[in-house]
C-alpha cells in the first residue's frame, strides 16, 4: 500500500511539473497563414479554392464549407441582370436588416478576376451554440457575381476580429464560372 501511495505521489508531482502547451497564436476563427487550399468544382458550373479539410455540405446548386466558427457558402440562382449597388441595397440589404442584430457596414462595387461584383460587409450574431446557447458576433462579406442569367452569392463569415483578409481574398479571387 505504501508503495502505491509513493508511486501515486510521484505521478502527480510529474503531472503538475509538466509545462502546459503554449497558447495558440491565432485568435478564434483565424484561418492560419499556412492553410492549404484545394479547388472545388460544382456541377452547376462554378469553382473556387476552399480551405482543405473544411466540412462540405452540397444542396442542389449551393455548397457550404465550415470549420470551427468559419463558414463559406455559394448559392447559385437565376437572375435577369448583373447586380448593382442600388439593387443590392434595395433587395439583399433590406432582407438582411430584417434579421435581428444585423449591422450593415458597407455596400460597394468591386472588380474581381471573374468580373464585376457587389460586396456587402455586415456584422451579425451566429446561431446559438446547441450545447451552451451562446452566440458569437460574426463579420460577413457577401459577394454577388453574375454571368449569363446566373447569379452567385458568395458569403464568407468568421468571428469578429479574426484576421482572415488574405484567405478571404484568395477564396473570392479564385471564384470562376466554369461554363462559357
């Protein structure tokens, strides 16, 4: 019995003496600078680079990728014309503002390798965590892209304050229409 107590005491002294792991240098939601990307091609006629290893959900012409508190989605829909800032403010922004807690930061026209687009920057709360019920403030960029009767809504979301500018730029600039 004495020997058991001595061994237990030695074990606990070693466990306490161990140095804990260094804290992760990235904030919650940061996509690491060394993140690998892979090209995803959807049968509906678009492709883009996405972070390798993110969970993918495909539903019809749409796709969603998620990891931790980050989300990337593409929704494809029919459209009669290319989006304009005024049109997006009238339709998409008004729809977003109906959701509780949404704060629109800006709406602007942008040039991308795949063509002209409209970008909406906004903040919103996440859905409640199913276990804790907690919500997180998210920064969101919504891009509306158009080609020949098709409009792609590309949305990127991450916890407020995450440093994902480089990764988000890579994803958005990698978007391609695969059909002429």
